[in-house]
C-alpha cells in the first residue's frame, strides 16, 4: 500500500474519531437541555398520567433534536 493511501486511511480514522466525540457531546447536551426543561414540569405534576404525558413529551423532544443533529451531520459529510 502506498503512502497516500495510508495517509487517507489515517485521516479518515481521525475524522471518524472527531465526529464520534462531537456526536457524544451533542447528545449529552440534548439530554441536559431536556432534563432542564422537562424535569421542572414533571415535578409540578401530581397526577401519574400527567407525569407520563410530560415524560413522553421529553422523549419526543430528545428524539427530534437527535434526528435534527444527525441529519445536519450527514448532510455536512456528504455535501463535500
């Protein structure tokens, strides 16, 4: 294998490592934001069913934010 192929492989592995780190940081940020917003709403509710509705809203929020982030990331990868 010539040196340019080796350099390309090393560069690709480095980019993958950076993307994984950014991805995990972004997911932690999304989770923290959802916790900040929805934990207050959950603690205020005294009815079990209302708490479940707020938990469901929290899960939907996390899913939507994660999907937006993934779409943006894949668009940036393939738009080059």
